C-alpha cells in the first residue's frame, strides 16, 4: 500500500501507526526464526534499553517495558535492578501502567522496603481517585506489600475503604484486613471494628470476604456475629462459591455454640373431646424428636437452594450442615445431590465417595434407593471400588431381599477376579454382610461354602478366615458347618486354609462330646504330618493337645484338696492310673505319636510348643491349668467397616479423605474439630440476633426472591417518599394548591410538556431571526445598488465589481 497519505495525517498518529507496524513485523520475524513464542516480548534485551523503555515519557514504551519486566518475573529472572525505574511510574495516570507497577511492587516490596516506601505516597493519592477500580487496586497493593512499617497507614487505608461508596473498594478492604493483621497483630482492635461494619454490609460480595477475614483473624469472637446472623443467612444464596464455603463453615460452628440440642417426646391424641370446650386426652409416646430453634431453621431452610450449586464443595458443606445440625428430613434432601457428585471426574468421585460413606455410617437406609450407583465398573480405580464395596455392605441390612441377592451376586462375581486385593475385599465384604444382618447370614454362608471348592488358594484362605469369624459369633448353630469344612481338608492345598480348618475342629471339639470328630481328624492328619506346612503342623499339635485334654477330663477324677500329702498321694495314684489303664487307649497313643514326630522336627517353635503341652498334660493338677489355656472361650472377632476409624472426622474436610494414617491422629495442621452442642441454659440470649434499628435497616432480599423483574424508578421514588413521610412536601411543590401528591410519572409528564414548549419557543425565535436577517440583507443590497449607480469610476476593478453586483 502507498504510504504517501501519511504526510497529510497528524504526526503523532503517523508515529503510532509506524510503531505498530514495526512491532507487528518484529513479532512475525521473531516467530519465524524462534518458533512459537519467539516474539519481542520474550526476547532478552540489554539492561540499558530496558531502562530507557521504563524511563520513557511515552505510555506505550512504558507499557512495553513493564510487560517485559513482568514476563521476566514469572520466568524467575532477576528484576530487582529495575526497581527504581518501575516504582517512579506508580504516579502514572494510565490504569494499565498502574496495574503492572502494582504487580511488580507486590513481588519486590519486601526485598527493598526503603525504596518501596517511596511509592506509598503515590498509592495513598490513588485511594482518593475518582475511578473505584484504581482505589481498590491501590488498597490491595498497599496491604500486600508486606512492609511492617506501614501497618498503621494500611489500617487507615482500610478505614477509608470501609466507608467507600463503591462496593468493590469495600471488598478490597475486607480482603486487606487479614494482611494488615499479619503485618502488625497490635492493630486487631481497630480491625475488629472495621470487620463488624463490613459483616453488616448490604452487598453480598462484600460480606463474603468479610466472613473469610473473620475466620482467619478471630474465629472465636462469635459475639460479632449475633446481630449479623440473619443477614448472613439471607445473603448466603447470592455469594460466590468461596464465600459460601466460608459462611457455611462459620454458621455451622456458630450454630453448635449458640443453639442447644433440645428434644421432646411425641404426643398423640388418645381420646378427642366431644364438646368444643372439652380438652383432648393426649398420651406421650416413646418416639423422641428434635426441636429446632427458629433461627436455626432459617439457616437450614436457606441452605436447601445451595444443593443445586455447581460446586461439589458447596454441596458437601451443605450436607455437613444437615448432618451435624438438621434432622433426618434435611439430611434426606442432601443424599441425592451427593450421589450426583459421582458423575464428575475421578478425583471428584473419590472425594464424594469418602463423604458419602461417612454419611452412610449415620443413616444407611437413606442410600438404599441409590444402590445401583455403587456397582463396580471396570474403569474404577482401587480407591473407588473399595469405597463402593463398603457402601454395598453398609446398605445390605436395610435392603429388600431382591437387592440383597444382587449385592451378594455382585460380591461373589468379583471374588473370582484376577486382582488379589479385589478378591480379599469382596470376601471380607460378604462376611461383613453376614455379620450386620444375622437373619440373612445363611445366604452369605451359602455363597462362601460354594467357593470352598475353588482352586484359588488366596480365595479359599480368605473365605475360611471370614467363616471362622462368623462361626465364632454363634458356634452352636454351625456344628454342621465345621463338619463340612473338615471334609474339605483332602481337597484343600492352601497352608493357611488347612491351618484354619484344623483350628476350627479343635476349637469346637468340646461343643458336642458325643459327636466329636476331632479324634478322627487328628488320626487322618497324623499320617501326613511330615508333609504339612509349619502353620498346619502347629495347629495339628494344638488339636492333639485339646483332644488329649478332653480325654483326660473325661477319665480322670477332679481333685480340689489342699493337703500336700493328699496331693502327693493323688499324683502318685494318677501316674499309676495313667501308666496302667489309659496309656493303651488310642487317643493316648495318638498323642504320644504326635509328640514323637515333633521331637525330631526342624522347627524350634514347634518343638517348644510340644514340650509345653507335654508338661501341662502330665497329671490331674496341671490338667486344670491346661484347660484354662487351651479351652478358654475366645473373644468374638468383630470386622468393622473400614471407615469406622474416620467416623469422628468432620464431613468435607481433607483429613477425612486422607485418613488418620496419613493426616495423623489430630488431623492436618488446619483441621479443626467440630464444637460440641452448647448446653441448654448456657446459650446466648436470642435477642442479640435482633436488629435494633429495624426502621433504618433495609431487609435484604435475595436475588432469587426478586423474581428477576426490575422495579421502575418511579415506584422506588414513591416508596421512598412514603417511607420518609414527605408526601406533603412533594404536594406543596405542585402547581395547584391542595392537589394530590404527584408521582414521578406526573413530574416526567410535566417536564416533557415544558420541553415541548421550549422547543416551540426556540422554533418561533429562529423564524423571527431568519425573517429579520432576510430584511437586513435586502436593505443592504438596495444601498449597494444605489451606491454603484451614483458612483462613477474609471477603475476597471470597480467596474467589474459593479457588473458582478448588478448581475
């Protein structure tokens, strides 16, 4: 394109255009040589040239230099040498320049506090700028400079920002309060006054940062919240996600400390009065319900709309509010949104499942309708399918029979998986199902017994471990189960499984002495004793000791004498009896054979065990001690849910997701325990939550309750006039005395009439002026004609002029 037209343009515009063209060309060349990102903005330039850009009088050059400096900051390059050149631009009226200078100051003010102090005066002047964006930026920069010397100046700036007309500046003041407190904790009394004012602000996006500041500097000062409690509840629905999280946390802790937990028994009408004045007969039932305080109910009802939030953290926080403050009806409304979080990404699904499990531990029956969401999918990670299996076991006792069959089928299917951890978790889950629902435990036993014939040693050993725990809970009802397990010894090859079966046979050998199968099992096991594993050998020795002990208790008389002579005579008599009549019994021979086998075994532990049992079973007196050791009842094992250890943690916290194994017993450093309910009678006076000047305080109406329709300015003005009682003053300004008060529409109509009249007057004035100007022009022409006619001149110019005029 031809550039010759630039000579007719303004010199400054021409310069700007040429500069733009040069920069565009340099970026194109840079990207062609260096590839993507090879433009001039990322190219290293000399220090002197950068200083020249920063010291230039052109805003364009200053912006270019500042952009280069900020780019170097985020590339971890040293930019402190440019401090003086950057800071002197803090007084530049250009907003873009101010933003970049403020960013630089926030990074390097702490490195050079003396030079940073030179910019404080210019920043203070920006606090009085007409642009609210500039005022907010100045307040944010001053509070974030981290120079302790200016803490009082920052406090005064916050005070100015709290009273600013712009809500954006007030929001910046709220965010600056924690920074000022970190600079100088001695400013806390002043900051508390500012914070109390901001908590009562009419704008919801100012109150949210104020709540965050409150939680950071003085979370224990609940006395500051009393008069703002209802306003916070009403503004909660309009806040952003971060402000909602902070406000929910604040109000949760506030409610536990200010609203006592009250309950009452439900009364029902036993007999209704026949007449109207006759009272009804009521009877108290055993059902107990919670009584919710009206202010607490206001908070719980205000949280319901937040369940439709797009933020998973907000939904989880609302669920925690309903769990720790509300009743079962409130918690039921949060179950569906919690389940909906499982449709998010994998990391969100895992965190959601951790919180769902904690809620399910408190109310498992609420999750029964959503059982299909807990079925395992192939893409699920180990952390996710563990939580899903746990949820299936928690809802199993509350499910219908068809759903229980589906859950057991699901667990049985995954017990045949190729993943060893999944096999173990599935089998243990079946055991927890049987433990949680004893009425349907036979279904679980049936599933476990069907898996005994599997060739998977891991599966069989886990099944037997689970069955051992279940049998110990009710041994009398599982006699046939022990017999069936003993028959599977020939097909069981797993060492752990064989050891478990042998232990079960010996543990419950004394339940039915007439139908005791323990001696026969011991006889069979003694044949292949040398081929057994060490774990199985230990259980065989233990089984032999129990069988021999039961034999001695049956054939030897019990002695309770304390006389030494009688004891020695009884000992000699017992030894003689054993040698003469009982040593030839098959059980005695079997016991001696097992002792002989263990005597020459290579295991030290096994030889020591056999030597201990032999010493205990030598006589009647030691037999009593052996009975206490071998036949004592064992504690019933209990298999709790894996998340039982997390039950005391706060819902929605990071400590809950990580667990106490990772986070520690006391949780993460920022973890805070949920406060206990305040005792009845020690709660604060409810009148503290009443606003004193209700006439001066405008009630906040949430955005959703406004119906989305804008109110006309005339109606607002009429309402303001009525509220201030200015009807007579407005009526006195009417054109007619004694007329009724006029609305804004009347005033606007009158102003339109006046504007029309003024337009008409202007039109008439213009017409008259045009007529007068026309008359003046005609008079001037006549005078000129007369002058030209009377004037006689030989000048050619005058003659030409006379000819032109006459024409």
